C-alpha cells in the first residue's frame, strides 16, 4: 500500500471529490496560486482552474459566509481557514448561519459546506496562533466536528465530509501535515461519527483524537513496558460522538483517561469525562482523569509551550493514577 | 412550502409580472404594486394586533412605512432565477416574493404550519421555492451569504441576480465591506440595497456614520452607487430594474441606498421616543401607499371604490391568515430535535 503524507491525503480527497462532483469548490486564503499556505491544495488550481480554486483576500468572515451562501443554493464549498485561530473572525458565520439555516428554515435549507484547517498549537507561535477550537465548535448543535489522526482517516473522512449535507468543521494540525501513513489507491470513505480502537488493552482506556494520538500511543507502549495494558481509542469525530465505542471500552477496563490538547475549563474532555462518569458509573474503579493543556495562553518559549501541553509523561501519570499505581 | 391553504397571494401574480419586467406606466402593474403594499400593511397591522394579544411573541420588527422598497425592488426580479435575502424586518420581502400569508402568520404564531415549522418566528421567514432565503437575524451577517448565492450563479453560469437588503444599521459592519470587495473582485451578479430608514434601532444614522449619503459607500470598492426615493414604489422599481438589468448583462455588483422610513419602533417594544412627531408626520405625508394611490386616482387608473375593494381584500387575507394561524396545530414538541442535522 502506498505511504503518503497527511497533506497529500487531504489533497487527494479534495482532488477526487472535485473530479467527481463539479459542485465542489475550494475557497480561502492562498489556496490557489500559492498552492495552500501549508501546500494542502498543491496542484488543484492547475487542474481545476480559478473558478473552482478561489483565492480570497484576508476576510475570514466574508469568504466563510460566501461558502455558506453558495452551499445554500447547491454548491459544496470547501472553505480553508489558514488556521483555526483565524476562524474566530468567522465564528459568527459558523454559529449563526451555517449551524442555523437548516433549523430556522424549518428544514427547507441544507448547508453542505466543509470548513477545514489546522487546529491547536504547532511550535514557537505564541498565544494567538496556538489555540484549539474543538470546544468552541463542538459546543454548537447543527454542525459536525471531526478530527482525524492518520492520513488514511484524513482522506476517507474528508471525502465523507464533502459529501455530507451538513456543515462540517474538519480539524487538522500543522505538525501532522508531514506525518505519513498507508493510504490505499482504490477509493474508500470513512464514515463520520465512528471511533477507532488504535490499540487493544485491558487495564485502562486512553481516549484522544487528532495530533495527540501519536503521543498517546507512545504512552501506551511505555505503559506496556512497565507492565500495564492500555486500550487506546481515537474518537476521530467529536460531533457526532461514538459514545458506544467509548462505553464498551471503559466497561471493560473500568478506568479511563481523556487526553485533549485544549484548555481544561468547559472543554470537550470535561464533557466526555462527565458522559463516561454518568454512563459507566457502575463500571468505574476510579474517577475519570483528564489530561489537557494548562489553563494559560500558549507561550512562545519552547520549554514553556511544551510544559503547558499534554505529554507522554503526563498521560502515563494519569493512567497510573486511575490504576492506583503508587508513583 | 404552502403547508397552509394557499390564498390569492400577492407574489404569484407579481412573479408573472416581473418576468416580463413591465413598464412602470402599465395600469395593471401599478395596481398590483399597490395591492402588494396594501397586503403587507394590513398583514403587519394584523401582526401588531395579534402581538398585543400575545398570540405572537419575541421580536417583531414591522416594515410599515417601508413597503415601497421591497415591493418595487422585487417586482424587478424573476424569482425563478433571481434570489432575495434580507435581515429580520422581513415580512414585507417574504410577502412580495410570494410567500403564502397563512404560512407567514402561522410562523409568527409559532405553529407547525408556519413556513419554518415554528422554529424561526418573525425574524426567520424562508421560502426556498420562491428563492426567498431569509429572514436573517444578525445585523449584516447575511450580506456574505447573499454574496455566496451570487457566487453560485456566476459559477453555474446562470442568468440570475441576487438582491441583498439590509438596513442603515448594517452598513458599518465588516461583513458589508468584506462582501462588497469580494463581489467586485469576482464580478458577482448582486445588487446590495441599503434600506436607510434613518434609525439603527434607536440611533439616528447621522450620529454613527462618517457619511450621510450612503450611495458613496460602494465607491472605495469601485462599485457604482445611487440613491433612490424609497417612499415611491415606481421610482424604486425603475431604479432597481435598471440596476438588475445592468448586473444581469454586465455581471458587476451594484449598490443602491433606498431612503425610507419606518413608522413604528425598531421592534414592538420600542416606543421610538428618539424622534420627533413632526419627523414622523412628514414621512407619513409621503406614505408609499398614499403616493401611489394618489397617482392612480389622479390619472384615473383607479377609483376610490376600486381602491377600497383592494384594501378590503387585503384585510380579508390578513384576517384569514390570523384565523389560519389560530386554528393551526402547535408543532409536536418532539420536532425540536428535527432540522438540526440531517
């Protein structure tokens, strides 16, 4: 099976869907002539032309709204946000238009638009460019929020997102773009809303999604070396959420750690922790632990920015806490 | 649409008329414009009455006084290919696009037979079949949406034009300025119409705008702008018709300021103490219905009796709509989970 980079998988997904459906267009800053700020749209302008691969001025609210408007009347726009940090400028369009048009029209309208771009901290970018938006977007009924962690899922889920009749926020990560993985040549789709067990285990369930998945898998390996068996779940989709996959694992392991590279207060991890506590109460041998960012803006200094994020060590310690291992 | 009984709605004949873009001097066309303005006026008066009886709740922004703008502008469209988007003062636009008054009133009542199944209310009237895409509640936030509809028209090489209505309160939002720039760089078929009714909620536009002639607002985006008398439906029709025809042909966006006035407060709860009685009286003297009625009577195109008959019909439609809304079922509470995602 060919091994390709995450960015290539995303590009292939858009390429295949644009070839399949002329209603699919790509719109955003630097997506066309520059081939993408992170080269995700490399070659698409040459292949599909400026009518379908559309450069915009730096006007997130404007072009995000344009994507939504075009979706209302039959196109399937992919709106690229250079990073999710800048999507804050467009937040009203997502919250009040994309997520509401179907509802407030009593089902007359559909909004088949994908908003995609890198989410969460990269490196050395300080506070305004290193934020996570999963809690903001997952909070909103009326949209889907997905966050793949492998090139295989990135391709299969982006294709599904483009074909979905709802607005989908598709979370990527700068540092993941170069990650490589096996992606088959033949066409496939990965459904939105299905979690994946990345590693089977018995004694503790580790749950995460997107970029932290690699770190969580490392932590699981390190735990194994110390004699502890961890099951690792990749949520892949936050909305809809595959609750059953989570509960089945936790009911087996009786212990759970949720890892979310986002602030702790009112975050997705805290919501998931509550769901597990409520639905697996009789199975739990320990309170659910959360490993999140520290409750501070991301600093520039590398040691500081690493210290504010989840790490292998923090995940291992949390796993040991729920297993009541003396540290 | 049209879950309710279809009444002899204003829009059906308007649409037929608009596709031929009739001459403003044509008698039957003028009478149709008059009828549509009267229908809006009577439906809104009925809404206000029912609001007072607490049949309608929440925000209810009446269009009374501004009828000429929506009626004259939409008459210049062919809604088979053209689109209309507006903000939350949307009853007039919905009716003139041809929305069934029953579906409108039922939506105000929050009933299952409302155009949005009781989920939108007064601010969120939609009639997708008639290309009326809201009914949008955040000031200025629908302007990029309308621009996106125009992008689709261009991309699909269709012949349509979008009319995007908004108030003087929206014109300072970034969304307006971002949209005009995008529409110009992409040459989109859209006419932006600012309905300057003089007050953004309770704030006189002159207190919060660097310019008082909004027709200048398109200039920095190289978009031609003009100002029209928004109290005279025939002038609105002529101005918008010309703009729409040029946009259709040249695929360049245009901007029009309609100088108009609302007689009521911003919403039902606003006593409008920020303006003088004299000012209100001055505008009531140039009431859009009165202007056209006088013109038609003076030119003997209509008699007082004929006018009264049309007015009575519109009152009847409004009463029937309220009765329809009253008799309609409440939506099943379980439907609150519907229309969120598919």
